[in-house]
């Protein structure tokens, strides 16, 4: 899909990329086609409106996914934070709000934290190769930094903002200028497809939405279950070696059985979380 022309000039040199995507949009399109047509139009209009406000450049869109760039990483984060808050206030069809992936939810204090489309966002900064597309006359970007930005975005869940360590380092001393109360959490390092070194990521959330809960993707949840089971097995072995009481062993065996059952159920009912290969907006050329 051709990008909408913007008055904001395309950044070059050191560029901050943000990739966005609507959680479980394929399922929403299948179950509620007419409602999604209206919801996506509203979503796109709001994101483009905020790009003008925060000096963002729309590179391209594909379906409900956006690839946008900023000359200043702080502007990129302002756009992400305001977009997450504004998306709660949009006019959505009732047919969309009745879906589990778009329903209204409040935190324990009655504050609205979920309503409408749940959009994942990932940000990374670097120096890409810049080239004007001869067909659209729009700036396009290529190279390793673009690939890494897309992979960072693939780690986010709907309604979540994830930053690379590079973005974190560039904005850390200026976060008070973000303009919105927020919480910044180190998510640790992980291996991303196509990236040789583990990547450290951070979660940025406006304080008003900090009560949002993000379940682990199925693969990570299964790994956590397996790690717990291995830990309990080691503990049982140690207890046997120390001639622990029969009651203690029975308690540990019960825990192990329960975790094994949970792990089996998880495999049978894997969550349909974001697949970076299927849903991350990629450049039209090989990166």
C-alpha cells in the first residue's frame, strides 16, 4: 500500500524506526469484516494525525501495519505513548468492542486500560541506507538497522511499546521531556531471528496504562514451564540424596505433576501471538 504523503521531511543519517501492528488482526478481519474496515480507517487516521504532531514520517503501510521514522528518538516515543492513549478514545463499531481482542477493560481502580484495537509498537535507532523509491517518490530505508527494528517490534504484544537498548541509551537523560508520566522496565536480553547477538529490550508504558497485563507468547511460556519443571526435578533429587521425608517428596511430586499438566494444556491451546515473519512490515527489498 502506497504511503500517504506527509508534510514532514524524511529523516536521514541517524534515524529512529517504529513498526506497529494490530494484534490478532487476521482473526478480527475474519470474524468482523465490516467492523474492521471502519476500525482500521479510524486507526490509520489517528496515527497519521499524530505523525504530523510529532514530526514523524510515514514510510509505508501494509494492511494494518505502519513503518514510520523520526529524526529524534524522543519524538518517536512521544508518538508511541500518545497513540496508545488516543487509541482508547476512538469511535469503534460495537461489533469490534465485543471481541476479546478489543473489549473494554478497567484496572482495579476503575481506570480504562483497554478499549478497541490493541496495537504493538517497537522502536530502534541506527543509520540505514536511504533511497527514494522511484515509483512513489517517497524515501525508503534498507539495511541491518531496519531488520533489527522490525525484530524488536516482533517482541511486543498488543498495547505494548518496546524499545531497543540503543533507543533507551539515547533518550535516558531526556525522558523527563516525554511529557507523560511513564514507567520504563528492562525486559532483559533475547535472541531474535536474523540477529547474531542477543538484543536487550525495554518496555515503555504511560503510567495510566501500567496495569495492562501482557501474557507470555506460547513459546516463552512453554520454556518457563520447562525451566520450572527442571528446577523441581533437581530439588527432588537433592531431597532424595539428603533422605528427605516422604511427605516432602510427595509435595514436590504433586507440584511436578501439576506443572506437567499445565505444560500439556499450553501446547494444546497455544496463543496466537504476533509472528514476526507473517506480520512485521518488511521493506520491499531484501534487507
